[in-house]
């Protein structure tokens, strides 16, 4: 996990391509090659090799969707009554779960 104020090392596409080719054509392990070329972690080399094998660009980052928000999509309701019924069902469910939790504690 990144720490506040941490600076990240940036590598050129040429450097990444050369590192991947050295791994693919060589006999060294990820760990040995990463140490030799000065990477902090062999995981970075593994990611580059995986992207190269899949034909992806090195600088492409996977994004879960079109929105940066995580979690399930919000539920849209056609009427206020439909939303009310949905919320009532949620409350009933939570009441039932809370009751079950109280019974477990005894």
C-alpha cells in the first residue's frame, strides 16, 4: 500500500520491453532479473511480462468500469411507492437479522 508522500518510479516503455525480452529469452528467474535491472519488486516484472503476453500496452491500467465508484449500481425506482416498499423490505430484513443476533448472544 502506498504511503503518504511516497514517490513512484517511472520506467520508459523501452526499459519495460527490454526487461521483458531479457526474461523471455533468458534463463533467470523473476527475482534475479528484477534485482539485476534495479526493480524494487519482481512483481512489477511479472505484470509487464503478463501484459506483453496478452498484447496489452505497458501503460494501460485496468479500470473496473466506466465510473470510479465501486460497489453495486444504485437501484432506480419508477415510483415513490416502489421505493417505499423496497426500503420497508430492507428494514424488515435487518430487524430479523438483529433479532437473530440478540438470540445468539444469550
